[in-house]
C-alpha cells in the first residue's frame, strides 16, 4: 500500500488497515519510541522504582447514552480494560472533557456519576482532570479522554507483546462478539424494529485477575474493541507471524446480535465489543482457564474458539460450521463509526 | 452563588469562577478523591514503589497554527509544564487525537512532528496513544489530549498545595503576561493591523529545575495558562486564605501585548500564557531565585512582582503605578475562548 497522503477519512479511525497506515506513516514516523511502537493496549514503564502500565483513549461515541451504559462508563471501562489486559491492576485514572456549549448539565452529571461508579467498583481512583468548552457546532455534544495507570507486580509477563505465543496454544474468548456495536446501532434508532441487545461494556479486570491467578501459562491478552475479534486475531497473526484457526462452531453467539448482523450484512467478528477479551494460553492450561473464566459474570459464556497453528503464518482462518475454510480478512472499510 | 443548572456555556471552560462552579458542583460531587480535590496541575501518586506526578489536558485551540507554535507543541508543552510546576521531571506522555474527517494529512504530519520535537527536547517519551476520527462537522479539525507522568525525587515538596505559603513570601513571574493569548488573537486575523507578538509556548522544566536546584525555600509554583496570572493569584489567595499584593511597576511588560490589550480593552493579567510560571518563595531566597530565573531563556525578563500579605486575606490587590490600589477580581466572563 502506498504512503498515506491527502485527507483523513472515517476509515482512518476504524481500527483496521487504514488506521494502521495512519499510525505507521504519520504517528510512528515521529513517535518512534519502542514503547509506543509495540502498539499494545498500555505501555509498560519503569519509573525508576517500579513498573507501571500506562494507557490513553478518547471517546467520541454517538449517541452518548445507550443500552448498557453511556460515554462515561465506557470511557472508564475502556481504560480499565486496556490496563487489565496488560496484566496491571488499574490504580489511577485521568479524565479530560471536551464539552459543546449548550450541553445539558443534567446529562453531564449523569455521565460523571457513571464514571465515578465504574471507577469505584474497580478500586481505581480518578485523580486528575481537565475541562474544555467549545462553541456550539464545534464538537458533537461531548468527547471524553481517559488515561490510566496500572500497577504491575514483579512477576508480570508482557501480555501484549505476543512473543510467548507458539503453535498449539489455545485461543479463548469470554463471550459472544458484537454486543456493544449492535447496541449502539440500535440506540441510533435507524430501524423500526427493537431488540433487547445490551452493550457488553464492563470492567474486565476481575476476569483477568481470575485468569492470571490460576495460570502462569497465559501468553497474550487483548480486549477486542474497535474492529472486533477479527482485528485482534489478525494482529496476532501479523505480529507473531503465526497461523490462526478459529472454529465457527465454538464461537459464542448472541442470537439477537447474530440475527441483526445477518439482516444488515455485518459479520459479528468485526463488530466492536467493550467487554470482550481474547486470551492466548498454553494448551495445557486452556481448560483450567476456561473454567475460571466461566466463574465470572462477564465470562459465563466463555469458550475455546481456536488455536495458533504453524500452518499459513500471518493468516487467520475460519473453519466454518459447514466444514469449509475461509480467511478472516483484515478490516478495510467500516459501516459503524463512532462506536467508542 | 447558587448550584449550577441548565446548560454549559463558554464561561464554564475559561478557568474562572464559572468553571470553578462546574468543577465543584458536578465533577467534585462525584470525583471526590482527595487527590483530584487538590485541583493542582498534577496529582502526586504513590504507585507502591515511588512517587510520580500525573496530569492531563485536552487542547481545542483555534487556529491550530499560530506564531510560536501549533496545537501539537502546545499540547506537549502544556503537559510538560503541569508536571514541571509540580516539581516533577517529565518522563512519559500519552497522546490522544480526535480528528475531523477531511483534515489534511500534511497538517497532521506537521503537528505530530512538532509534538515529537518538543517531547525530545524535554527528554520525555511519548509512549502510548489513541486516534479517533469523527464525521465532517462533528469536531473543529483537530483536538488533542495529552496526559503525562513525571518522576519526583525523594526530597520533593508538594509545590501546588500552597500549604507552605506564608506572609512575607515573595511572588515571582518569569516574563510579561499575555503573549500566548494575544498571539492567538492575531492568528485569528480579526483585525487589519499586524503585530510581532509570538506565543510564549515553551517547556518550563529547565527553568523550574534551575529554581529547585538553587533553593529549597520555594513554597508554590503554578503555570499561568487559562485565566492568566490573575487567576493563579486569586487561587492562591482563596486556597491559602492569605492576602496578595502585586506591584504594577514591577510587572514585566511586552509593549505590543500592552498596546493590543489597551486597544481591545483587555487586561494582560487575565490573558492566557503557555510559558509563564508564578513562583512563591521565602523572601530570603527571592533574589537568588530571580537571578537563576534570569539565566534561562524563558526567564530573562523575570521579576519579583509582589508578595504575600497578612492583610486582606482571600483578596489579591494591585498597587497601581499611580499609587492607588485595586482588587484583582476573579475572572467571570472571557472574551478569548479556545486559546488552548
């Protein structure tokens, strides 16, 4: 693909191939620190006296309120999760608000309240913040940035580097993909019909902690947000130059998400989640981890969905229910912008 | 003042009284952590193995490019400065971009390059980031959030709490107020005439380091950004319940800023800066600190501008050139939004 030029398009923000190009051609060209170069969910830092994980995310979701949460709970959970999948205990959060003039203070209050509740549930402290107001029409109601610091214990392994991944490893997923994206689509009220789909937006740290307590053979973790499960799977294949095989028959399914996706021509594997984690672990511990995942609230539909293969390095393949195989392509275009 | 209700106005973002109300009535109501409650530039955290300073800022400046910098250099310097005035050595930065569809990649590249240059000059590493794209018309070209982590040495004193401030302490300022705000106003091209005013946007850490190296009698530091010098002065008076007397004759002046302010009816004390720091120190060390400040590039016009008084607690007073006295009010309305 040739070097990026011209103007920013919506695809530059979708988590897929175009966004990768923007990152590599513009951001990495100048921000060439090895830590940001890892492109993991959080950077692992040494402050001179101990290791911490550090991450940031901006949230521009539309609409601000949706079944299962709002931009505030999403912003806190999103950052908690980036820390959690790095193996860090979420400790401190920053919050930055960009508010459009005319925004209702009652709505802002509801959102701020949700943020405080989610942070408190997770035992994380909101310790620093910033507020900017822009004129009417200069932003879409409210954008929130959260950054976070997590504490790593001494024996932590770098869960996002992927360098421990090897053929034979099992791939686990804690529940059906696509619930967040489809909940947002519903909240946009573009259709007449109504479903009961609720966003999976949640703090994954309790699940991650359970997994890391029970096994020291976890080789990789990543929460599957923008670009969905397919994007994480492809990232592993590309980064580790390994093959991946996902078994469609084992993928957890939310029937309403599946039906809505079929109706609209979407593939749930590419739809955003806000409470789903991909875990890669040694086959020896896979069942143990699965049992641990199922004991948690957000892991009760967990499954072993596939494995790392020596075959077809760099490619992710789906074994379909009908026995066929097809490549899980990287995401190019995206019909669902602004889901986070 | 009664509890905040209704809708967000531009004044809720100006750093003055209305913003304080928004913070206390909405944010502090739910984010009631003692650390964020301090409302200092950066929170000082203990991660279990050492103290760090942590801060965040979003930048919505308009226009994106201005004499002396752009939104990128501003975003990096702004966060470096919040860390520096907490007595911390800036170490790690996060960057979050919210980009409007259609934004020129060439402009984004210039901005990203500036960020990398400023961070490198300061010896700080950009280690984690995030990119969101919103549809055309849903944000104003580009917003940037930066958060930062600074490292504190063992003997650091809490420079932003103000609890060491006492009557007789001297107040120092490293140069003439108002350059940033007036440079932005010029860049908006609302007037026919042209000045040579350049934003003072710079990294204050070298100056701060010089000061802290030479004196252990520094009692307070704060960079004077939104709301200007007047807002910091008022904050000290209110927080420490102490009086403040500023001597107009000693205030550093940029003649072009003064002329433009007079023409437009502004007071430079209320205009934003991005490279100005207020230092409060024991009178015994004031001259020493002044000399040290003047040896740095951004402190060559430094001055002792006033002192902390036991009289009129909670109020800041300006001794005018003509020998009169007037109260330096807290900022209410603001004619210059989006200067950072």
